[in-house]
């Protein structure tokens, strides 16, 4: 809801930048909670930074979609993002799906087609 309201008053890129202010405010709270101590590792930092980069891309496309479409459709379809995670987990982590999970994915895809129509 807040994202759609932001997209009503801002361009997608600007709405994302404004949202980042909220994230940074919470990051400061976390820094205080951790007493400014870091357990540093290059792989941990690299994977987290890549995750942040792709989350940023995802939020940017989300705001662009909200700018063009109805919030009810955009938000519902964007809630299917775990499908991307599942596919990447199968490809790169060699995880396996149960038949029940496969059926769930098929139903989710059918639902996305019905929602988008």
C-alpha cells in the first residue's frame, strides 16, 4: 500500500530512493543493536551485497510496475517472487522439488495468468 501511494507522487526511481531512506533509518537501529561490531567475511559481504543489488533491481521494477498498473494486480503478481528463488535453487543449489511442491508451482503460475488477464 505504501509503495503504491509513493508511486502516485514520485517517479519509480525516486520512490525507490525515498524508500532507501527508511531502510537506512532501520540500518542505524540495527547498528546500535549490534553495538557497531561486525563479524566480517568476504564471502558473507559479497553474497549479501549481491542480494542487496538484486533486491534494489526488484524494487525498482516493482515501483515501475506500480506506476503502470493497478496495485492489486502488481502486488499479487510480485508476491510470486519465490518462484524465481525456487527455480534458481534448483539450477544452482541442486535442490529437488516434491511432486506436491511442483503442483503448487503449477497452480501459482495458473493463478498469475488468471490475475493478469
